């Protein structure tokens, strides 16, 4: 009669394959999300400076249908230095 102890190497190998597969899928998902984020960044960075200015961000949010008061609220929430927009 076989027990789980006699199958331990087989179980460990199966778990190892499963973990490798999960890591592979996670890496693929991460790369896909990063590519999407970079594409969105480049869409907002109109002058290709490598940074998104206030006016570029504001224009991008307006293009997506946000109103002035919503934009001010969002930017104020993100503003650690308490600049007034």
C-alpha cells in the first residue's frame, strides 16, 4: 500500500511545476500591464519630455470627460506639497 510519503517526490515535483507556471503567468501579466501603462504615459506626454506636466495631465483628464472641479479635487488629493491648481 502506497502512502503520501512514498509519493512525496512526485508531489513536490508537481508543486514545483505549478509554482513555476504561476511565476511565468505573473511575469507575463506584469509585462502586459507595464506595456499598457507606458502606452498611456506616452499618450499623455505630448512633448515627449519623459514627464507629464500639469497641463498635459489636465488635457488628458479633460479629454476623458472629467470636469474642472473633479480635476482640481483629484490633483489636490495627490498634491503632497499643497500647491494650488
